[in-house]
């Protein structure tokens, strides 16, 4: 089966976007864990305090 260049480009872009989104999500998770260890606040309570 042969793929057109447009289809190949679309698939590559889709994969890259989803990989970047997943990496950013995990980075945010790690940042939340670090913040929780530093200030002891869990969940979204820190947003209510304004910090």
C-alpha cells in the first residue's frame, strides 16, 4: 500500500501533536507533585488561596 505525501504529513503531524500534549500533561503532573511537596496543598485548594 502506498501513501500520499499529504496523508503521511498529516499522520506525522497528528502523532507529534499528541506526543507533545502527553509530555506537557505529564510535566504538569510532576509540577503539581513538586508543589504539593513544597507547600503541602493538594488538589486545587491552592487556587482558592490565590497562590
